[in-house]
C-alpha cells in the first residue's frame, strides 16, 4: 500500500509540476508522513524533488536563461536562509484559529495566511484579463528572487512564488520551465546538504527501495510532461500556474498544508 500510494503521488505530482514549477513537495510530504516521522518525510521528499529536478534538467535544461538563473536564483538562495531564520523567531506565535478533522487538529498561522494572500495576489495576475498581459522588467529579477526565497524559507513554499514571478517575465514556455528547474536544483542542493545527516543516520530505518521507486515514478511523470509540453500554450501555462497557486494558497490559509 505504501509503494502504491507514494509512487502514484510522485508520478501524478511530477507530471503536473513539470508545467507549474511547484507542487511535488507539497503533495508528497503528507503522503510520506503517513509512513515516516515528519522530519524524515521532509528529507525523503527533498531527495525525490532534487533527483527529479536533475532529471528534468536533462530534458529541458538547454532552454534555461542563465541571466535569470543568476539574477533571480542567487538572491533566492540567500534570502531563503533569512526567511528560515525568521521562522525560528516567530514559530512561537499563537495560531489565529484551529479546528479538528477526524482525529487531527489543524492550525491557521499568521505566517501561512500572509503567504497565502500573497500567492492569491500573484494568481490574479494570471487569471484577470486586464492583468494577464502585464510582465515584469528584468531589472526586478533580484527583488523577485529575494521575495521568493524569503517567503519560501519562511513557509517552505518557495517554488510557488518563484513560478508566480517567472511566468510574468515573458519567457517562452520552454525557458520558463527550464529556468525554474535550474533554480530549483540550486535550492534543493542547499536543502540536501542540511538533510544528509538525517537521511544517512543509522538511527533511521529508511526504506531506500521505496525512495528509489518514488524517484522512478517522478521520472515517469516528468517524461509524460515533456510529451505534453508541445501541446501546451504559454497562456495555458499561466492558467495552470494560477490554479496551482490558488489551491496551495487555500491549503496554507486553512492550515491543511
């Protein structure tokens, strides 16, 4: 059952996130958490996420815009550390509300609510016709990277804000996907360096066969995504990103994520 559920989630999420640029971690962490402690679930998801991004890099990496990677990605990495540091300071803030579903209690926190509102605002730029034609000047790339990295470190949803900003740069669909993948690899490499001790700790009984199966399933989802890429327009890509932003935002605002 664990193989079926985890591999199916990895496959479907990878296919979807091939276009949106985010969502694999959001969907896979809760599934891994059904079978592993939450810290191990986060670490295992990071490994699948990183290997899947490396695989996607072999598929579309040649389309990446190096200028965007450097001006957006590097500030994003630096700001992610700042956001994570702030999270440690405000983690004691009291939730705004709480509720129970079944036997599990969920909390609506100030940080996640702020990030959710920000993501919904970005989504409106892709859904409202009057705003959909707007694009960001490349000179704002460092600011976008700082914003994405900071709130990503604060909430763990950096990919969503990264995609929301990159989609408005006027890149081609191939360049949008490839550039996001390169930046994601930089972030993932940083995370893996932190999680490595946990992953390889002899105290953790990690099922490496399950990890390999989940990674292979994510690869298969990415292959499906590359086959469908030619059929997707940049306008459709914007709508996909917007819908994913809203779904993740609602999950954050409600405390489900």
